[in-house]
C-alpha cells in the first residue's frame, strides 16, 4: 500500500519460472516414487497381486498428492521447486494458503501435470490473467515471485508557481482509480503524442478540479495542476502517517 492509499499487487510469477519450478518438483517426485516402489516391493513381495496393486496406488497418491499438499501446507505455499526459484502460492486475496488450498491444487495437479503431461497447465497459464494453472483456478490461488523487486516511482514535486496554492487548497478524497490514472499519466506524458497528451491531461484535470477548492490560478498547464495536487496529497498522507506512528510510539513504546 503506497502513501496515497493505492494498493499494489505482488509480482506474479512468470510461466518460465513456474515451468522450471514444476520440473524440479517432478524430478523430486519421480525419485521419491522409485524409492517408495522399492520399499513397497520389498514389503509386499510375498503378498497377493491385489495387495501389490493397492501398494502401488497408495504410493502414487502419497507421493504425487500427499507430498506437495504437506509441503505447501507446512511452508505456507512452497515446494522444493518453489523454494529454489523463489516462488510462493498465495490466495487470490494475497493471504497464505491453508491445507484446503494445497489439497485442491495437488489433486488437480495430478491430472493436469502428470496425466496430461503439463500441457493443460501451460495452456491455462497462458490464457489467465495471473498465469494460473487449473489447480490454481480450482483452489482460488496464484503464484507470486518473492524475489522480484518492486520499484516505485519518485513522489511528485509540486511546481513552485502552484506550491502555495496547493498548500492552502482543500483536497477532497480522490477515488483510487482516478489516483492511479493520474499517477500513471504524469511520468508517461512525455512519451505520448502531443494531441493525446493534451487530451488526456484535460480529461483527468476535469475529474480532479471538482475535488479541489479554491480552483487553481488561471493560465497553468493541466499537467502542472495535476502534479501539484498529487504532490500535496502525498505530502499530507506522509505527515498523517508520521503523526500516527508518533502516536503509536507514545502509547505503545515497546511496539518499535
């Protein structure tokens, strides 16, 4: 959450990284299956064919479903492959997954990764917004890249000609979608063609001006006015956060 109250989404894992993570897990599972089959064969060598078949089925379920379920539950969303590649499974709301989510992913993964050789998982990841495989769609989860660095743009600086006006102005709360639109427009304005730049600037200014009183001095460029408003919002939000932090430290000195 930025100082302006704009929620930022955690970077979603790329398809290539997810494939690499999945291959590591597949190699691990195949190795475990070989070991389990040898152990099961030694224990059921003198048993009937029905017992041997049951042991094979139990081995498959324990390794291909049980291992990823237990791993993701205990580590809150990680397997060996995800640990190596820096990935983690989270809920759609960004929270940690539970046993239910891990089990749903493992059950569907058995089909899409092993029975369908991963083709269904790759296709689903290509056509979904958060590169979700079918198991993620069933469980309500997605995979994030924990090692990605999120670089925030520098805070806006009010033009000197409008700084005094912005300090004295009353600025009503700005809707999140409008704040995001302005923040995205200002640093990218110079990349737009002049006609589109002027048109978009006037459109955004028409939405912002009703939230500001008194109106800005005449003769100023729309981008300068938008920059002044966003810079003042940032300054006020920063001061508010500092006041709240100071209040918490006075009331709860051990919370630091």
